[in-house]
């Protein structure tokens, strides 16, 4: 329902998961949030996807559009999560 509200397709959400611009710790416990910028220079927005890894499966919890641009969180957290994400991708292949 939320994807329909924000007019996000399943392919668009998968693209954010595949090539995120920013990776951060999710608000909910044991979740990760990924972001990709979208829109134009005059009307920028960000597409966010929050998910949880459960074994070999990835469960998408939420997807939404954020109007404007958000500030990134702690640099150390971002590097740690990005490294863990790359390690996860390496194990799946």
C-alpha cells in the first residue's frame, strides 16, 4: 500500500537495494536503510528502503519518498554498514 501511495514500482525499490547511494542503520532494531537520490535539480527527493536480512532472504519492511535532501549520519556507521553489505554480497555469490 505504501509503494502505491508513493508511486514506487517493485523494480524501483529493487534498484535502490542494488545500487544505493547511502547506507545507514535503520530506525527499527536489526534493520538497514538504503537511499538513492531522485528527482530534478529544482525538485529533488530521495527514495528510501528499509529492510532486514534473515538468513539468505532479504525482507523489505518499508519504502518511501523523502522530499528534499537529508544529512548523512555518522561516517563510521556508514563505513561499517557498507563493509558489512559488501561482505554479504560476496557470500551470496
